[in-house]
């Protein structure tokens, strides 16, 4: 027998896992990208990648952790595409500011709204570093940047986050009412 039995077993495993994994993968993406349409698109891309993977002769073991890893890569790829598009529109980026301590007590909903206001490169760096709890070298690898470029990006991203948070924490005008 060839690789078909392993592939068929992996396909069965994916089908059995789908109902359990779908809300977990979607929830993972929704918390990190903030928008339902994007989370739905990236969830679909994640499961399409899983279907492609189980059709290969030596498929990976189908489990939620593997699917979440694929989802993370799909989200990072999305942010890279957006960052490339943004770089094409904007040639110059603001200079790096001095780093100061990160405020660990931000309200989660306001923080998410603020994060959505940032550019994709800042959002990607902050999400990978603080939501996914990756080390700076791991963030650098995920974003395909050098360590020093990633450190500078994180400094700028934190400064942009603080500026957006201080100006309009809810993204709405204050009507004093």
C-alpha cells in the first residue's frame, strides 16, 4: 500500500476534528484581527490549508494546536501583505522613540479597539509579542525581520499604540454626556 492510507486517515481525522476546531480557530483569529469578515476569511484559509495538507503523502497529525499554528501563519501572512501595501503607499515612517514601560493594566476592549487603529506592521508585532507571548527573536522570525529591526518596530508600535490609546481610547468622540 502507498501513502493513500495515511492520507485517508488524516482526512478522517480532519473531518472528526472540524466541529471542535472551527470555533477555536475562529476565536483565535477574531481576538487577534478584530474583524469578523477577516477572521472568517482567515479561518477558511486555515481549513483549506489543512485540506491541502491531508492530501499529501505524509500528512501532519490533525489536532487543534496544529490548526492554530496554521491560523497564526495565515494571520502573519495577511499582516505582511498589508504592510507591503502600506510601504508602497508611504515611503517614510516616523522615527523611533525612546522605549518606556509597557502598561500591563490596559482594558482589553479598549486595547483591542486601539490595536485595530494601528497599521498592520505595528498590529502584527504587538499581537505576536503580547497576545501570543512570543519572544522578540520569535517575533523577528515570524515577521522575517532582523532582531534589531524587530526591536525598533516594537518600540514604534508601542509608541503608536500609546498615542492612539491616549487620544481616542474608544475610537469615538467624547460628548461629555
